């Protein structure tokens, strides 16, 4: 994203609590990143990002430590072999040394240093090791999300969640890691391995929005993925789905307020508002309540709408 567009977006920052400088790529590739972080901080926002750590040198580490509220590192495995197979192009040793450098350089409570470890059939066996490794590296949080965007059948084969009943062995591995995290004083974030009905998805479109590098405004990144095709392809419980991107306007043409208050965007958010009002408590996907207002069409086949 170029800086002039970012400055237009920054006009709404005084109304925003938290800015996460990332979409579907590596934020440190943007040479304007330090300036972007400064602008968000000067507007009173908390700022965070997720990185593979490759581009963090000593100077950048010092800057990030001073200016971020949260930094999350993407780890593919607790061993060099698994990490480098899953995160192609990333050096395990370098990533660990960057995490350690950041945690050692911290002067107070912030930034929160987190590891995100996306669970697959290939690496879930290393989850407890990741928690121990995080402890050794001085990390505050381990987040263990699912592969929640499934673009094709190949990716579908490696997910650990289930559209019917979850694998008990996988559940045990998560429980075990959670227990170790508790003992070590590390915050542990997990998702469900079973589809559950929920009134709101993790991205919370009532409180947040995604703005692409081109300035397009959407409820979340999953509705404006940087695909070559016009449509977004998804596999949802074995079915191949193609959905239209959901873009409510571009900041190159309109203000954020105009886009946010457009009838179409309001109608999208109202689905979730109505669901929150009707919510009576968690049920599994086989016991969906009849009174529950439906999700927006493009969310019905998004795993994040079901706590995955
Ligand atoms: S349910 Fe999925 S597609 Fe819909 S807003 Fe949430 S994350 Fe985005």
C-alpha cells in the first residue's frame, strides 16, 4: 500500500482502537512500514503485525520494540525440518534468533510477543514442543489457529478440524499443549475442531474492517483475498464453492464513513446484529436453532463463522 493512500485511511484512526498492519502477505516488505506505524501510534491507536521475521535486523527490532503493541511470529513447526517444509523460504534458526532478540530487548509489558502456529495434520504433534519453545524464547502467547481458509482439495486433506466429529487424538494434543502453557504462564489461544454455531465470527465485522492494499473496504480479508480470479474459491465440508468478493467501496473514491454507512454494508452487519440478539448459547452444528437469523450469504460457507 502506498503512503498517500494509507494517510487517507489514517483520517479515521482517531476513531479506531487497534490497527493490524497486515493482509495476506509480509508487512516488512513495505518500505513505508515504519512511517505507517508512527502515523497509527500518533493517532492514539494500538498497533500490531504478523511477520515471518526474515527482514527484522537490529535496527528494525529496536524500532518495533519501541512502537508496537503486539508482534506475532509465524512458526510452522517446533523443529527445523517441519518449520522449513511448511514455511518455505523461512530459516528456522533466523526466526528463533529474531524472536529471542525481540523478547530480550523488551523493556516493559509491551509489545506482546506471540507465536502463531497454524495446525495441520503434519505438525499438530509438535504443538506441545512449540509451547515449551515459546517459553524458552520468552514469548507471551501461543496461538494455534486452524487452516481456516481451504482453497482446494489438497489443503482440505491437511486440516485437523472436522465437519462431523473431531479426531480425539487431535483434541488430546491441544488439551496437552494448553495444560503445559498454563503451567508455564503462557497465554494459549485455540479454536474449535468441531463446527459450532456462533452468532459472531472471530473477525467481528461489527467492530472491525479489512482494507486492502488498493484501499478496498471489506468485512474481513477472507472476502477480498488477493486471487487472480474474480471469484474466491473455497472448499467447505467437501463442497467446492465460488463466491463473489465482498467489497463495499474503495477509499480511492469515497470516505470510510460513506462506505461504512452505505445501505449494503449496514445490511451485511445487520445479519450479525440480529444473530447476537437471538443468541441463546452454544450448540453444535447439528442442532442449529431455527430462530437463529441466517448468516450473510458469503459467510455461510466460511469456517470462521462456525468457530473453526
Ligand atoms: S464469517 Fe467469515 S467471511 Fe464472514 S465476516 Fe466472518 S470471517 Fe469474514
